[in-house]
DNA sequence: ATTTTTAAGTTAACATGTTAATAATCTCAG
DNA sequence: CTGAGATTATTAACATGTTAACTTAAAAAT
């Protein structure tokens, strides 16, 4: 046995965890871990869910760019997602009259139904999160994240 | 001109932005927007960079599970990433003697070189972030994110 | 010692992220 | 009115995320 043998490697990768991008990624994963099963049980992905939610909350048709921006999804991804959601009769995409480039997307009944079915469970997950982490802290964290996003958006 | 014409749609999707997962996603995107170009200029993706960084900081070989966990990358993704990094001679993967299931990954010279070339620019980006958002706030945000991650990890 | 169970990685299949190129349409200067 | 330039959406190509199935090897049980 050699005395100068190094000690066991540290369990905590200090520097790596001090990275803001990774901390954001891990936090997001931790939050979504509770939420994803609910969506999976209803047969939709997280991104499909975001698209439906934005459309439902906005209340009327949205063009693709706007929709992509609000749902934080890149245009190429949105194109594919809309293909799936259209086949499932959850949304409808039509060409804009007056501007042939734009595609107007609106939510259909099947989409609204899904929203209404998932919403209660979703609220429950969120409530549990606030119980565990603290509702005020959630609010505070949201503000800090928004501020960071805004200050870096240039 | 019709007077009852609706006003322009609001720029700010209130409800949608109150979602923690989306806020985390947007913040992460805002941070990475400054960082990604640096990595792209050096020919690596964000995830490849994370793998190299973990290996470099750890200082010795890591088995795949451990590496995946520390880099916040899922095992299937890691398998593919290691294939690429191995071809580029940036890492080396060998079977563990004594446990034939484990794969031990270590960083090679080309990998360390990349780290040393990118690190200065990386620090610069991070410094700029702290200038814009505030170094104390970054610290505070990191703590809150870590706490959230821990409290949800069950 | 053989069987059973666990554990570690990989592969498969599909969805999305990411960047660049392309297609289609609109705008506007000339 | 026309053609250059800008805008919107799609397509392409590759990388990663995500879950499940599968393979191999180690550990535990009988």
C-alpha cells in the first residue's frame, strides 16, 4: 500500500457545476422529470404541448413565426410538429390571405380537449413544486430568469 | 378605417412566460447564444465540449455512466458523442479490466489542446455575462437553481 | 456450480435542436 | 412595371434528446 496514494476522487465536480448553462439545464430537467410522464400519458411531447398551450392561451390564429417565438421552438422544429398535430386534428394550418408566405395556425377541438384534460394534472405538478421549493422562491426565480434573459437578449 | 378594429396582439404572452420550464429554457438559450459561436468556431458542439471539460477537470479516466451523469448527457447520446470524439483522437475509450461491462474514457492531447484554446474565450463570455447581469446575481441564481434541482431530485 | 437477477452500454426508432440552403412571396426602389 | 432585396416558411443534413429493447457481464440466490 503506497502512502502517497491519491485520495478517492471528489464526488462533486466543482467547476462543472459552477457553469450557469449546466445549472439551468439540470434545473430544467428536474422540473420536467415530474411533468413529462403526465404528457406522455396523454400521448404528446413537451414541445407539442407548448404549441397547443400557446394557441389556446392566445385565443386566435397565429402565424408560424409568432407561434414559434412564443413557444420557444425553432421554425424547422415547428414545421415538423405542426405536421404531426395537423394529422391528429389538433391544429389547422392555412395560408394567410393577403400574404401568401405566412401560415396561420389555429387550435381545433381535439387540441382544446387535450388542454382541458392535462391542465388539472399540470397544475397539480406545479403546486407540488411550489410546496417543495417554496412559492415565493419560484416567483423570485422566475423574475431572475426573465431579467437574465432580457439583459442578454442583444 | 374601422374603429372597432382590434389592436395589435400583445407582444408578451403572459401566461406562457409564467411557466418555469419555459423560463429556464429561454434563459439557457440566452446564455448559450453567446457561447455557441465560440464552440462552433472551434468545431465542437456544446455537448462534446461538456464531455471534454468534465474529463479534463476530473483529471483521470471516467466510466461512461459517471461521465454521462457529470456532463448531464444521457447514455445513448454519450455513446454517439464518444464515437465522434474518438475518431477525432480527442478521447480514448477502453474496457475496464476487472469489470467487462464498464468503458473507461480518458481525454487525449488533442482534447486538452482544444480545452486550452477555448477556455480563454469561454471565460471572456462568462465575464461579459457577469458584467451585464451582475456577478452577485449570477452567484445567487446558481444557488437557487442548485437548490431547486436538489429538492426536486426524488 | 448453475440459475436468476442486476447493472452497464449499446442499438433502435422517433422527435427535436441547430445551421445552412432553398422556395415562395412580398416590398420597394428605379 | 420590373427586378433586386427582404421576409416567411420549408427542406436538408447532422447532432442530440428520449424511451424501450437488447446485449453482455457481474453479482446474488438457490
